[in-house]
C-alpha cells in the first residue's frame, strides 16, 4: 500500500539533515529538545523552506501543485499565535479555503466553540482563542496532511483534550495524516507513532511506549525516568 506521505532526501542546510520519511493516515507526534529541528522538519515538509528533497502527498509532488490544490494537500499551523490583522474570526478561518464555503466556516466555528467570537477582530482575542481560530483555519480545506507546530500550546486542559479529540476524529473520518510537534511528553500517548528529532535528524521512530522507554530519548532530553516522573540526568 502506498503511504499517504513519501519524503526523500529532505534537508535544510545547517538545520535538517537529509531525511526520508513515510506517513500513513493517523496521528504522529514529533518530539525533541529545543533547537532539535522539529520546526525545521515541519517547515520543510510544508514547502516553506524546502531546499532539497521530494515531498509527495497522496501521489502528488508538492512542488508542482498549484496553490489551490496545495490547500487540499496540506495545511501548516505555525508555532506563533500572533495575529495582528483587525479582521474577524470568521474571515481568518475562511482564509484556509481554496474557494468560498460559508457552511464549512460555520461548521468549524461550532466545532471549535468560536460562535460567540465569529465577528470579533482576531487581534482582540486571547492567545488561547487565537490558537483555536488558527486550528480551524488549518482544518478548513480538509487537507490530506496536517502539519501542526505546537498545536497544544497556550490551551487550557479542556482544550488540550478537546483538540486531541478533534484531530483524532479528523484523521479517522477523512483519512488524513496528522504530524504535530509537542513539548509535553505526557501527551504523546494520544498518538499512534512518535518521531524523536535531535541534532536535525530523526533518531527514534516507534510507538509512544517504545520511544518513551528508549535510552535515545533520555540522552536527547538529558533526563531519566524516576518512577512515574522524570529527573535531570546529571551525567548527560
């Protein structure tokens, strides 16, 4: 069976070493210490900083896809939640669509509980509210690949759980692949697969249990298991 995402030789000079990757539909987490290359990997996959390499999504070469088609193939949610435009929540979500679809915007407003904020300028929203607006925009076109940089940051506990629920549902119902970078290791149990990035390359790839129990993770983060918690590895 052909993978949904096929990547060959993806690299960014000084930040991402040549990387091959295949993804099937489902939930995959990307973890790693600060500066490890998580964002670089996501940005390269999104074609934002694609220096060398091939990215094929659902059999289509990303570099040759016209802009409206790219919106159906992938969506990228950046780590920044800054929105300085004084435009409405509704209009920001609509920016994620290749063609007008008011019904889809209304569906996302309801799903992300943004109905009451639909006509409010996004520059007046809280950081957590803007996070939900940007997630709605990323979901709008129902892309085959969702690239999410820290999608759980700035969210309260309810919205962390609700966001994971929404992403799981999206992956299951539409058959898309979700690739999301995380800092909180407690959240990776919600994912089927985990990629550990360190030094600009993928150093571990497996189930949450396999990666969490791997000595590679302890070395990368300079921590070690301490019962149910973690402690700093002073020898790392």
